[in-house]
């Protein structure tokens, strides 16, 4: 449901009660209260957002380098720190822990403050968390470039950096518990369900994996099982939960109507929590693992169709009759794109988890396409939409240029669509040739060079989108946005004409 955002109390020294003899409408009070909440979250949210955008730009450079390195392996071949084996994990971990996690935490801070209807408590705790998180990512990237990788996918950071990350996260989760403890009202909105679940799932995933891989390490092939359990659940239970919770807030908020069905939302949440947590082992089909483990994971992946269907139906019915607003609202355009990508991402996950398909997709670019669908088309696009909504409420300015927003959207949308398509088709071709005993392994890799070159071109589109967004965001931070009482519409003249009628 669309929340009635009324905070518990104002900051110390401020009063929300009207002066004696003064008549104040409920709408005016709510507007003042929202402004007070936004003011209290400004510093910590912007600390996470600024850090996230910096890591996004750095990750974009690393992505471009690793993409071209795939087709030009001799590029800087004499420099160990610039080898593919070091730059690729550096790129992935920068995007996972630098960009994705930090923008997710920043968005969650703002959403939780609004939904708990109270001003932010202990903002310095969150600022300290942001500083330590940046330090952890910086140490991790430095360790990877120095050759200190753990060798486990999506958790390659050396243990000394993961310890700093865990300390930083402790500060963040402490704030989340305090904020929820002092919330106003008994009702818990569906967005809070997803955000609270994400905050509780991450320390379990991160901590349990570190223990099983490094503190009391398991033996043999079980290390691979733990690795893929972590990687899949990091994508679903941590980043996916934040993205779904954000979409459940932004779509109703922008169009001004409640979520279509709270019961559907509850079904979607609980089935998402139940089935997503069992996935990961399907990445190990035909490996030396118990058959029941692989089969259970495949079954759980197939059953994720239930939360996908309920979430998709809920969003569609909520948007019913309001799809035209996508032409005007940047937040709605990015968020709806991300929500639709969630459906595609999940269906592709079901497809490649089948044993018949795994024969062609294992050890190919199909897995890379799947990761890009989840991390970028789904999660990142929703986060862009959230930032277009939240940042103006923090800095007191509207976005400066609708043209820059549209350029950002189309460069990102076309870039990720083209990249995923090329990687998926190229991966299927690669898998077919790898299964052809008449071809050597070298010949099977040669067959996908054209697709990899196309991927590099698609990456250039994403690079344009990222730099446009970073420039636009920088203008907002320095107070160079528009002073206006209405948001920056993507088609302002059409909007004005429509309003006139």
C-alpha cells in the first residue's frame, strides 16, 4: 500500500505541532514532516550515493578493459596487475560491493526512514559505516590487483578486506534495527519486509561463507558448493530483495495509487524467501555432488516462477491505466524496466538450470549473460530509478536536464539488452562447439570472438550512460540543479499540454 508517511517525531528542538490558534491542513503537516525526514537522511544517504557513483565509474573502466582483454589477450601482457585474472575479479567485486551494495544501502536508508515515519537516528553511525565500507572495498581491490585473490567467485576479496566490510555492515545493520524499533505504527509495509529481510540475510550469507571457506574450511568439492550457494543468494537475497522492495515503493508512489494486492505481495515475498535460498547448486550440474542436492536446487529454481508471477502480476495491475506515465517519469521508466527485467532474469535462470540446457550453457558466456541480467538490467536499473526520485529530495533541486536523463536511459537500456543478447547467443554457439568432438578447444573459442567484440561495443553504450549519469549527479551535488516545484519530466511540453486540457 502507499504509505502515509507521518514521522514519529521531529529532530531535537523542532516541533510539528501548529501554533495555538493556527489552522494547518493535514497535507501541510505531512509535507513538513517528509521534509524533516529527508533532511535527517541527507548526509548519510549522499555519503553512500556519492561513493557508489565513484565506484560505478571505476567499475565501468575496469569492465571496458576486461571486455577488450577478452579479444586482445596480449594487451599489457607483461604487467601482472593488468592481467585478465586480476582485472576481471576486481571489476566484479567493485560492481558488487562498491556500486551495488552501497547504492542499495543508501536507498534502503531513505526508504526505511520514510516508511518508519521517523527522523533518522544516529546518522554519524551510518557515515562511519560508509567510510569503513569504502575502506574495505579499496583494500579488497588493492589486494586483488596485488594477486591476493581467494579464488572464490564473487567473494575474491582477501580476508583482511572482508573483515573491514563486516565491521562496516555491523554499523549499518545496527542502525536498521534501531530505526525499525522506533518506527511509528504497527503496520509493516511490503517494502520494509524486503529491506529488513535483506539486512538480516546479508550477514548470514557473508559470515557463514567466510567461516566455511576460511575460518573452518570445508574439504574438497564442498568448497565449490558453498561458493555457488553464496553467489546465487547474494544476487537474490541481498541485492534482489533491495531491488524488489524499492520497486514496490516507487511504482505506487509515482503513480499515486496503492499496490494492487497486499495478499499477492505477501505471497510473493514468502515464496521468494523460501525458494531463492535453495538455489545455487544448479550451477554444479554433472559435478561430483549428491544428485539430491543438484535436483533440489533445480526444483527450487523452477519454483521461483511463483514469486516472479505474483510480483509481476501485482506490478502490472498496479500500473493498469497508468502506463502512459512512463513517458514522463524518469523514476517510473527505469523502475518498470528493472521490474520487467526481473521476470526475464528469472525465466532465463529456470531455462539454464535444466540439465538439457546445461549441456550447452555450462562454462560458456551464457552464465555471464545471466549475471548481467540480474545485476544490471534488474537491480541497477531500479536503483537508477530510485536515485532519480530520492536525490532531488535530499539536495532541494530538480534534475537539470530531461535530455541527459533520456540519454542515460536509452544508452543503458540498449546497451544491456544488446550485451545480454550477444552473450547469450554467443554462449549457446560456444557450448555447441565445445560439445562437438570434431573441433578442438581453440576452434570452439574462436567461434565466439565476433560476439565478444559486439559485447565490447555494447559496453561502450553503457559507458556513455554511466558518464552522463555521473555528470548529471555531480551537478545535483554541487547545487546546480533546477529550482522548480515540479519534477523534471522526460517530456515536459507534452505534460504541460496534457495538464492544460
